[in-house]
C-alpha cells in the first residue's frame, strides 16, 4: 500500500493533479504491518481457533515427543493384560498386554501423517489443476474439469477400499489412495476462485503491462487464491482423518502390526463391555483432532478473508 | 419439465458408462478372483480351476470382459460371482430394499432435524440455544460415524440389560424368525432400524443444520422480509412462507450432493449393526475380489445418485417458481 502511494506522490508521475508541495505519505504515521501480521492479528481475535490451535499443537507434541519418550513402545507386550487405566498405564492395556497409551499415541501419529499428506498432496495437485483449467478456459477447462467430474462420480469409500485392498497396508500408500480421489474436490474449489479472480482489474492490469501466463498465475492468481486454498486444506485434514479411520475400521486401511486410531477403535469394539477404555480413548482423540482442526479452519477463514474489516490496519 | 428430465438422464448415461469402465478396470486389476481357490489346501484339481476361469470369464481379454458385462446387463445378467451359487441380481434386489429404507428414513430424520434446528438457531442468533446447537453441530461434524454407532449400540445393549428384556434391537435388519402378521413384521423392522437411523442421521444432520442456519440468516436479513413484516404480516407467516421457503433451496442442493457420502456412511453403519445390506455386499465383494458384485453395487448406487440429483433439480422449481425447466 505505502509503496504505491509514494510512487503517486513522486513529482514526475503526477504532473497535474495532487498536492503541489511534497505532502507527507500519510497524515499520521502508524507502524507498517505486513499481510502476514494482519492475518495473524485477525486470527488471534478468534478465541476458539487460538485455543484449538494450542490443543492441536499439544496433541501433536504428545504424539511425537511423548510417543518417543513414553516408557512403553506401541508394539511392546507388557506383562499386564486387560488392565484398566492406572498410573502405569494411563489408558489401560489390551488383552495382549499392549499399553493403550502408547498405541493411541502411535495411532495419532499415523492418522495425522496420513491426513496431512492427503491434504498436502491433493491441495497441490488440485490447486494447480483447477487454476490452470480456470485460467485458460475453453477446451482446456472443459477437458480438465470433465476429468475431475469423473473422479467425483466415483464412490469414494468403496473405490478407496478397493485400491487400499490392492496396494494398502502402509500409511503413505493409503494417503496416496485417498489423495488420488480427493484432489478433484480441491480442483473445483480452486477453479471457482480463479474464475472470479481472473476477471478482476488487477489481472487485466498485469496483462496490460505484459506479464506472461506463468507470471500471472504464480505472482497474481495463486497468492490471491491462497486464502481459500489454505482454509480448504485445513478442513481437508479433518475430512481425511475421518475417512482414514473409517477405512481402517472396515479393514482396508492401516494393518497390524502398525496401528491407527480407526484400527484401535475397530479392535476395541468387541470388548466394549469388558474393556471400555480401549474404545473411548482412540475415539476421543479422533474427535479432538477433527474438532480442533475444524475450529482452526473457521478462524483461518475469518482471518484470511480480504473483505474482513474487523481489525483495521 | 419432462423434456428436461429426459435430457438430464441422457447426459448421465455417458458419465455412468465411463465411471463403470474405470471401476471395472480397477476392480479387475485389484486382485485375482481365483485366489481363494488357488490357495485352498488340498489344492483343487486343475479341471476345477480351468472351469472357474472360464465361468468367471478370466480367459477373455479385459476389454472384452467389460463388453460382455455391459451387454449382459441388457439381458438382466449382472455377471458371475466368485460364489458359484450366488445370483447377483436377486441378491442385490433384497439387499437394496434393506439399505434404501435405512438411507431414506435417515435422510428424512436428518433433514427435519436440520431444518428445525437451523431455523431456530438463525431466528435466535447468538442466543444460548444457538450456541449449543452450533457446538453440537461441530461435535457431530468431528465424530467418526462408526465410533458413534458402536457407542449407540452399546447403550442399546446396556438399556436392554437394565430393563431385563430385548427392547432395542442392536443386531441385524430384522429378526431371524420374523413374527407373523403384517403389522408385527413392520414393528420388528422398525425396531431394528432405530439405532442405525439415529447414527446415520446425526452425522449428516451436523453439516445440514449449519447450512440451514446460514441460509435462513441470509434470507431473514433481506429487504423483502423487512417489507413483509412492515406491511403487517405476522412474524410466523413471514418466517415460514417467506423465509423458510427461500431458505430451503440451498439445502436441497447440499442434500443431493451429500447422498453419495450418506451411502458411504450407510456402508459403515451397516457394518457396525451387522446388517446384510448393500454395504456388507460390496465390502465382501472387495475382500474376495468379486468384480461383478462390486460392479452391480456401483451401478445401483450411481443410478440412485443420478435420480436423486434429478429430483433435487425438479424440487427447485417447486420451491422457487422463478426456475423453469424447458
């Protein structure tokens, strides 16, 4: 902002209009804030989102740091079978003596890894796909969007189960399977954003100044579409966690000896009456992760919205 | 309107074909249907394997196999199953009814709840009711459907134990020995539906009530609502006739779009409550590499989704008379 103003105030560029004496840049000075600082300030206003971010960071730290430091390994068979929660085993143990706390931490790691990889992969592919389709329009748009539509018609859970049945097992293959179906959703969102942006004056101005397609897409379209894309990616993490846990529950996701939150619930469902702690903790972790991510997404949506005027510069 | 419906269905046919082609390729390449036979111990004689190979059309090239399946459909033949005594068509028919009654009732319950809660939240914006509804909505949005379903099932069992007799059914879509008489049969089926319906409905309700709240807020803040109030119409009349009717349009779209997700949700719900519906059918098909079972499932669900979207489009015209289909 201040950049443009100083340029207008330069003597050579404004020969007729404007103040005759070199006016100050602004009538009163305020500390300049970058776009990032503005977003951060607005995000901090959303109390629920800030608390959620804190909880989520704590969960991630607990899963990775806590999982590494915890006295039991997730695959370790302790001599205590079917113990209810105690100081030794905060979440109890299962019938084989595995420490449920270690298992839940491991499950959280795997489920989070899958969700983040799905969000990253499908966001990158989907954004570029949708941006290119929306920017070029015409035949390119038609062909690319029909391909996305086709993927959107496939029944997600069943196709994912089928692919996972063939390739599944490891966490990153499952992420690729889910992401391979999810990018089509993102491409629709990103195309919609780009379609509305490319009609804006600043794109026209960039074009008039001789910017090429690549420069316009990378320097003008993507930064402006970034807000919606980030919000979408955040929500996608929550959606992916729920899908991954459902797949694992049905037996098409992560397989033993490794574990995920969905698999833990699935293993615990038959013992709900006798060992309820096995069932409740992984479920609560899933809910906590998905809930906090949804709230963070909400906060980001408010913070990144350019029309937002709640906190002024 | 009829021409519009016919055109919409005609457009869906190529999409359905392509989609079925992709799934057919995926299903055929995702595993060998003879696996179970090949790893049997003692190994079956080679003639049996040769016969099975021929029966499952595995001796035919892949593209031709797809064509055989497609042309067979017109003769009412869904193709051979890995289980030699299973007729996919008749099996599907009975399972279809089981699953569809769950999906339709759950959708109806979810819609009713979503509209009521959404409207109340919007009308009493920022009240305690609104905040609690929002919180419940977010909670169910974050809830894995299978976890909630298992929990409901457990509560059902505990309730039965406390009462001392089977009040709530927790397993199956109907009793193994259905009671005599039409009405007691209906009651039996309804009793089995209670828990699965609640668990499936509440998951979709979460998102829908948020939509309904947002669209109701938007409508109630518009000028024509203020005008309707200003010219002296009662609050109730304005809310229902002017507000709700317009606020229902976005929800119609969302509901139609979400149907595919509800079908996936039903697969999970059926697994938890051990229903022998379409979900159990397709999951078993995937596990045994039963290509034609998966294809039959795909065909039926895709057709349902397409028809449902058509109904949603036609409903717009009912809700908003400005929309005309020619």
